[in-house]
C-alpha cells in the first residue's frame, strides 16, 4: 500500500499547481499582434482583440455557450479565438478533468490536439480522426487527428469548440447568420377578416383559465393581491400571430404598416404579434418598450428564444390592427436571426407567471401553448433543408457499429451459457476450452482493442450526474462502455457480480491468465488462512467507502485515488506509462502468481460496489447437493477464489461465477458424492453377484 500512496500522490502534486497564465494573457496568446484586449462583455459574452482601432477578432470561453460534459462528467473549459471571417486563431485548454490525460497519457497530447484548430475556418465542418490529413481551403470537410486511447474526450472537445464557435458566429458574424428554414411566400395574399384569421388559425387564441393556474400553484388566486380581480374572467387571454406571412401580417396591419414592418426587420429576422388581456397580461404594467419581456418566451427544440419588443409605431399599436377587440395590450416582437427560428418546426409560446402572496412569498410557474402555422404560407429553402446534424453520441455509435455487433453477439452467447450452465458444464473439456477462449476475447477485444474496461471512475461520473442533473448523453459517448454497463447492471440482479468479474473484466481475464502461467510453472501457491482471508476481503469495501465521498469533494482527487485500480496502466495504456504506475500494476499481477486473482479478491473497489448491488440478485443459480460440505470438501478446496465455504455454501458476494463447481458436480470422476454413489452401486452389485454364486453351489454337485 505504500507504493500505491506514492503512485497516487506523485501525480497529484504535479497536477494541482495552479496555472500562472491569466485568461487575458491567454487571449493575448491567441491574438499576438493585439495592442488592446477589451474585457469580456456583451451578448454573447466575448473578449474583443484590437490592433489599434482595427478589430482582430473575438475570444470566448466555451462554458458560456456549451454545457456538453466531458468523459469525467464535467465540461472541458476552453478559450477559443476567432477572426471576423470565422477563422479560428487557436484553442487553449483552461480547465479539464479528463482522466486519461490527467493520469495516463499526460496533458501534452491534449494540448497538441487543441493546437490543430489554429487556422481552420468554422464554415468547413471539422471532424476528428481521419487519414485524409490536413484540410485545405475549399474542402467540404476538415479533418484533425485524434488521440489514441482518448477518442471520447477529443470528440467531446471538438463538439464543444464547434458549438461555441458557431453560436458566436451566428450572433456576431453576418455571413454566418442563419435564416429561417422556411420563408413566408411574399406573393401569397388573400384578404381576410379578423374572424377568418381566427378560423384558419392564422391568429391563434389562447385562454389560460384561473382554475388551471390555481391547480398549478396549489392555492386560490384570491390569496394573490395582484390578480385577485374578477373570478369569472380568465387569468390571461392571448392572441398571437406570425407577421412575416402577408396573408397574416398584411391583413392585420394593412399594406402600408406591413411594408414598414418588413423594412424595420433585419435580413432573415421574423416578427411575432402578441396581444393579451385579463388579470395577467403578457407584459407587466411597468414594461419598458424595446426590451425583452420577462413574462414571455418562444420555445423551439427545447430552447427558449428571447423575444425583443420592436416598439412599433412608438407603442401605439392596437389602433393599427384590424381587430374588433379594443381592450388588449399589444406588442410586436422581433425574433433575431441567430435564434434560427423555423416557423414550420414545432414551437410553443410560454407565459412565465410570477405571483406574490406577500412581500416574502413569491411563486413561479410556466404555461405553454403550441404555435402552429399553415405550411402553405411558406416556401422551403432547398439549400438549408439539410438533415439535422447527427448528434455526436450517435456518430460514435455509428463509427463503432461492427464492434457493438460483435460485443452483442458475445454477450448473447454468454447469457445462453449462464442460462444453460448445467447442461453445458457436463462437457468439462469443451467448457474449459470455451472459458479460456472467452477470456482471451475479453482481454484482447473488449480490453485492449475496444477499450471496454469498466472502472470505479464510471461510478463517480454516474453519482455526480445524478447529483448535479442527469444527462444520458455523456454516458452514450462511449458505446462499448455503455453497453457493458447496461448488461452488467442487469446481470447483477440475476446472477450477482460474478458474470462481470469472472467473464467480462479485461484485467480480471489478465489475472486469470497469470494463474495459468503459475500452474504451468508449477509455482507453489501461498496458503492464506480462512480467518485472514475473511479480513482481507473487507479491504476492497474500505477502499470503496473512502473513494465515494471523495468524488463529491473533489473529482480530480477521486480520480487520482482511483489509481488503486491498475486498469488504466495495464489495459488502457498497455503499460506505456511512468514507472511507478507500471511497477504497481506488475506487483499486483506478480502477487497473482502466488495468490489466485489477489487484486480481485482483496483490493478491487469496483468489485466491492458490484458485490453490494449483487446482494439484490433474484436467484442463487449454482447447484448444491446434500453432500456439499457434509462431508465433501472437494469444491471448497478447488475454488481458487475462496468463495465456497466449508459448509458447502457459496458466498455470492465473492464468487466470480467461473462455474468450476458446477463442472465438478456434473463430473462423475470428480464429485465425491457421485464417486461414492458409484462405489456403493458397484459394491452392491458385487454383493448380489456373490449371493448368486453361493445359492448356485451345493455339496452334491
């Protein structure tokens, strides 16, 4: 354990030293010729770099624009530089928690990866991991080299860069501003009355009743002084309409005012008319014109689109609108281009309700109404009807499709073996060959190739995600790990921990092979007393108990302490690492030459966690007979993991489901009960034969 403390403490000291470079200095490094750096400000928030009075570009922090979590469960914080033409000047890593770089490969490969963005234009989609080499001007795709053993982390970093850069570009760079995917047909117009506009759904009517609000709040509106008016009147009654379509906007505003409105909108901007009355209107009485309303949002694709009051006709709007309703509050709101609002995609208007019962108590709630528009009012822009960008996690699954198919086939086969374990184990020689082959598959394909080594760090990530707000996306980023975890979790409630620990853990398979080597070399195994064995088993639980709260205190510290697992050194990095880590992993494997699967039995915190969950298993599959333990001790002596007690009972929290005891039980040459039964049968047969001989003999013959 002293060596383990050294292994974990040494990199901890090396990595906790604070960076001496400030963000402003990092911005300067992205724009070396800048003579002036303006502090972060504006919407969107960016640093502005100038050479005298000439704008060189913008720098921005990724966490202001992207919440995409890294493999560690926390976002990678980047500083990104971009010129007014959309060319990246560089990407600087300000903060990250990616375990493979902090405790494995070192941080330099991450910095080298980020350096590849300099000089690339975000107008060209950037993909990770291609043999095409560097992109050239005019390419439809740009490729950057990935980092071996860190595919998930660098793909997440790339997605973070693109999300952040495109958000800033759409807001600040005119050539990147996205127009709507559907354009109102300017030539389509038909005179319609107010009633006809309502009947066709061109003007949409929403009544939010008091009973609905009271049900949501859980209290009568009579308790809220600001809205305790007429109990028969609706809480809020709204009319709203999309004005860019002439059949709507021109009918409501008239030709002159409609033309004026279109001229006041910037290119590809859109306008939404909202009118309301009742106890709670869409803007408060003290609403300031030309600002964004706090009570109203437009929703699309799960995101709120901010609306901006146009203060059209200096706020004297209702007198312009062709409606018989005269007691309405009316506003025209601008939908800015960078919002990329698509009028034909599903959308909704959200009313944000905030009510005070007294100066100390305020309640808030939201109510939504679908916004639907007639498709015949629009022309679809062919050049922008591209399929929705494939989510990064889905691209990862597509790229590893054949690996997932092979893994699924292996897991299916393993499930069949466990379900049919009694029948299959009757063929002992064939079963032993199958187990050896499957462990080789686990080590070389699942472990070394597909990088499917589960770790206690995955548990940290899950617990932190549940604590801070669960997002399935981060777990989908590594499809092999995800599939293994789902399968392992399900199997815990059927067979317990043994299916994973005995069959699917690459490091466990490596230890098993070390045991094969020990047998080949005829190394004498160290005898650990049963009392000491019971005490040592608690060590892995103590390690787990120490690690879990550490993750909530400091994920970085927990990741370093998780180096108690030699998985990263042996499986992920193939022992290509600094010597203390390699020495620690080799020491554990060396102990396995003399104590079968020493690490699994006494140290592994992941095994401890799985064992705890495995206590909820539904079945005890391994067959026991009356002779087991009374008097037969053959399985107890043969169980190399020490999971069969002298009584014959199986300790499922320690059992790795190697099924060797089932093989023995089904083998008439090994099972003591079968051997004894066979001997008794033979003895009875001999006794019966002797009686026949005696009865057939007589003195007169």
